[in-house]
């Protein structure tokens, strides 16, 4: 038979052991593990102590049971208290860690923007699409026929000197103008034709206003009875939409082999309203594009009867429009990706 006093001693030392161990706990997980050591229903030390009941004489069982039960209740309460304290401490330290200082300046996010040429391109497509134009994307590598010969610029024609060409082989070249697309469209489709053809073009040309690669937007309308006044009407609508309602255009005689008559189109200065300023060099007008009535020979080259059909064509330089719009005086700035320049451009939006 076990001695009741000894057992009571054992209960007391368990209690001391708990008190000692609890002091060293670092977190709620450790507290949970420690609780198991004493209070686990199967292996717990207090449970083990209770099992000693069978060795206690019957008349002492009640007292023994009471002692162990008290220890158990005390331990449960103690561990609950410890658990609560640990969790509270952990919560506080999490609050501390995740504390936000709302007075800190926000991290600045710099939104990206479309390139100014892309913006102008999209704006122009919107404007002409509203007049019923469809977009046709031509090819950047063309042969001599589409870029020159079919456009009424045969070999040895002096107009070839107007555009210094990059040849990739004796037969193929980088297109010098989106006009090459006109021929493809007229070969493929019977009038009515109303297309807009944006794209990159290439010329061996390099100064403050010329870059070896730049963008053009070609317009071509072919139908019965197309005249120069249709051209003027469309261009007026176009400049009014981008430069404002009071803007107008002026056509000056010019020369392109593939249009007859050919015109250079000026827009009334949107900076000074035509009075004369630095931007229009005192003239009140700014040159924006080349255009004309499609040359009869070009229609014939594409198998169209020039007595039945007539057409108008125009070619807009997108960098030029963007430079005028954003007040940029050197075309190189458009391609250097200088953040300061791009930021200034976008700030104007
Ligand atoms: N292709 C001409 C150029 O690049 C522009 C143009 C297009 C002129 C259409 C008339 C008609 O200079």
C-alpha cells in the first residue's frame, strides 16, 4: 500500500514543477506543450498520479482523490491563465510589428504612358474611323515596284532623289513611304476604297527634324467623282478635331509623282490663331502633310479605269504632328526615351 503522505508530497512537487516551468515559457506553443506534459488525458503526469488511486487504502481514497483533483483544477486554471497571457502578448507584438505609420509619405507609383507617336496615331485613327476609314497595315519591306514604279516613279525618275532609300537587296528595300500600301489595296479591292494605313517608313536622312525611321499615316479614297474638295473637306474635319474648331487648312501646289494635282497642306497656326508667331515663323500657317488627287497612271497601274474612278490620297508624318502638338523641336527627343522629356510630354496631357 502506498503511503498517503508520500503521494501528497508527489502532488505538491508536481505543483512546484509546474510553477517553475511556467516561468520559462516563451510563447503559447510552448505553453500548449507544457500543458500536455501535465494534463494530457493519457500520458499527463497528473493523470498518472490519479492512477495511483488503486494503491491507496480504501478509507484514504476520498482524501487522495480530492488532493489530486484540486491539483488538476489548479493546473487547468493556471495553464488557461498562462495561455491567455501568452496569446495577449503575441497579439500585442503582432500589432507592434504590423503597425502602420499613416503619416509616412506614400510610395509614389509612376504610371506608364503610351508613346506620344502612339497617342497621335490612335487619335488620328479615331478621327478618320469616324469618317468611315478602315485601317490597312502595309509591309515594311517592299520591292521597288510597290514603293516607286507603280507609284509613277520609274527608275531614273528624278523624284527618286526626293527620298534616299535603304535597299536590303537589289530588289527589296525598306519602304520610304506608306504610299506603297495604296498599290496593294487598289490591286486587291475594287472601289469604293477608303483606307488609312499607318506605319513605319525609312529614309537615309538624319537631322533635327528628320530621322532615318519615322511614322506616316496614309489615307486613300477611291470612288466615282472624288475631287480635291472632298480632300479639303476631310482634312478640315481632321485638323479641327485635333487642333480645335477654328482651325482651317490651306492647299498649296506641290509635286508628287503619284498625285496630280499635288498639294502641300498647311494648317492655320493653332498657337497664334493665324496672326503669326514663333511656331509658324510669322506666317500664320504650319505645313502638316502632302496630298493630292491620285494620278491617272497610278489607277491604271492597278487595273482601275481612270475615266470611271478617281481618288484622293494624303500622307501625314506622325512625328511632325506629335512635335507640333507637344512643342518638341528635335525629332531625336521622340526616340531617346529620356524620362524627363516623356514626363513633360505626358504632363501636358
Ligand atoms: N508619300 C508622300 C511622302 O512621303 C506623301 C504623300 C502621300 C503625298 C499621299 C501625296 C499623297 O512625302
